[in-house]
């Protein structure tokens, strides 16, 4: 009995050792597998911001409403040009919002630093109750915050607040010479032909990136946008502002008394300036039916090199707007572009006569800026900047603006023929044909 019991114990002991060895090996194999998987993920996956320490609800949308229903946050940007601050691009009700706070979070320790915001509503509000606004908050001196929440009180529960990553802390994206900011695409936009022509002209003139704040467009227009996104030249910023506010398609409150003018165009432009502050040497602020068209030079780069040499302290260059009425046609039979007739929209090559200037009538301008020098911009002028604004003579360049006429009763003989656009016809026609073939209109 004793001998059998000992043998049984020995066998059981060996069995336990074998089982434990298998379990241990299996455990370490799993550990190695997990380690290898983590290593692979670190190599191939996009880093995700560490919000585990910083509490709050991560904000993913372009427009984030606060619970006060009077404040809408677009994005915070690091701005150390004057003071070490975070500048939060936002939309606020200019009367109702009087006090806001930036809650900065240290992503290493979870420490919270609260700074009262200076609420700077842009002066070009055009009597609408809501307007583009900068929330300016000084940052902590001893550490660099990566995340911020906005609250109407210095007290509360940060877990319930939207959490925003502060942009421009580290420059990101490729640096290009020229970025065109287009704001905003709305009204189920379907002017496909003119859009494609403008895009191809931008590329000929030297654009590196086109940023479009898109509210709505037609299915065909979306197909065109997808083509340019795949090409790598277009960046779409969703702009569902009409989900939060009553929007006007006019620039002044007296024309259409809603919450905010022109689909929040000014806010979008300012966001685009800061979004591209370290990604672009110059930023062009113009609409989809406008092209800054050089007269003396063949492209934007040559033009801006000369203008900057002449005006080294300038940060904004303003170009005269000139209307090329889309209701007045010039024959284009020599260009052999009959295939374009199936594409909805305006053919800009057919519109090469412009309205004359009117004395004592304000001619609004559009702008090329150095984003590092601009603090606040409006549509036709820069409101705050480090540097000067220069009005560019029309013989150097002008805004080719193909749209409905402003001087409706003007006879054709009073219009001025200007075929500057035709200088680019060979490249433009060839490029537009390629796009039309690709989108298969």
C-alpha cells in the first residue's frame, strides 16, 4: 500500500509539473504574441491621442455645441505669436455669452488648469446675433496642454465636457506654397463645370491644396469632390451649421434676419487660416466662382515672389473683384469643347467680357494672405494682423468672377473684353477633358 501510494505521488507530481510547464509556455507564447501584435500596431496604425488621463467627451465633429446652446466650438489652436495662448475658433451669441473658461488638461498627470477666456467677437458680424469669435485663453506656464474643454463656469465636472485636442502644437501635414480656402459649399451645389474649370485653373496657377467647407452638394458634385480627394488636392471639412442655427444665404441681417450670415462663412475662413498656418506659405480666401488671375505673371508663385519683394512687411494682398457676367457669351467654336455641353454648370471660357468699374461704388476685394501674420480675417479684408495690407493693381492681377451681372442694364458695347483666361486654354481644356472622362458625366 505504501509503495503504491509513493508511486502514485511521483506520477501525479510529474503530471503536475508537465501541466504547469505547458501552461507557462502557453502563457509566454501569448505574451510574445501580444507584444508582437502591439509592436505591429505601433508600426502600422495611426497614433490615437491619449485621452485616458484627460477626462471628458472627445469631440470629433467640426462644429460642437455647448450645453448653453449659445456657444459653438470649431477648434482650438495654439498661438504663441504674442502670448502663449490657445485661441479657440468659435461661434457665439454676441449678447448672451459673457463668460467662458478654458479647462486645460495635462495629458501626463491629469492636472487641470483653468483660465478665463477673453471673448473676442469679430467686428464684421453684419448685425447677425451670432458671429465668428475668438476665445483667447492664456496657457499654464509650466507645461504644454494638449487638450482643452470649454465651460461657462470655473467649477463643474470635466467628465461631462467636450474635450478638444489643441491644433498647431506640433506642425502637421505637408507644406505647400498655396492653399485655397473655399467657404462655404451649400444649397445642393451643382455648378460642376465651373468648379472643375476653377480647380484645374488653380492647379495650373500653382495650388497645392484646396480646403472646402461643405454643407451640401449634388450627387454629381460629390463624385467630382471624391475624384479630387483621391487625387490628393482637396480636403473636405464638413460644415453642418444649419443643424444648429438658422442660416442666411445673404451677407447682412437686414436682407434675411436669421441667426448667422452666409452659412457662417467668416468663421469657416478664420478656421481655414489657422488650420493652414503651418501647412501653407500663402492662403487664398475666395469663392468657388472666383479665380485670382495674374495679368503680368504666368502663375501665383512668380507673382507673389515679386509682390513680396516689393512689400516685405505685407501680410495680406487684396485683389480687385471684376464681374464677368455669365449671361453674356463669347463664341468658343475654335476650342472644340462641345463635349462639355453634357456637364451641368457654367463654361468660363465663354465669358470673357467684364463690367467696367463704377465710380464711387465700393469694389470688394479678395485676399492672398501669409497665414503666420493674420490674426482675424473677414471676407474682403483682414481685421487684425502683424503686418500691412497691400491693394494690388488690376494690371498685376484681378479677381475673375463669373456670376450673374451686377450692372444688369448695361449694354454689351459697354462691357470690356478681357481674354486673359484664354492664355491658359490649351492646358485648361486638356485637364478638364481628363476629369470629365474620369467622372463619366
